[in-house]
C-alpha cells in the first residue's frame, strides 16, 4: 500500500523547480488531494498553462 506523499516536501520542490520540472512533478505525483493539486497550480506560471495542459492530455 502506497503511503501518502509528504505534501510540504513536494510543495518545496515544486516551488524551486524550473518549468519542465514543475510539469513533471504535477503530472507524475499521485496521492494528493484536489486541494493540494490546486495549491501547486497556484504556484504555476499562468503564461505556461498551455504547456501543462498539453502534458496532461
């Protein structure tokens, strides 16, 4: 059984990551709540949302 990821750790990595790494973290991390994903999304550069959308498609 997978343990719940440490959100604070993921959040810190996400905050310090470059764009490609942010996309990788957002699209490959599982086990987060909707609220946690929303919190990450707030830190994502809005002008690059299209790249994130394509990565999730």
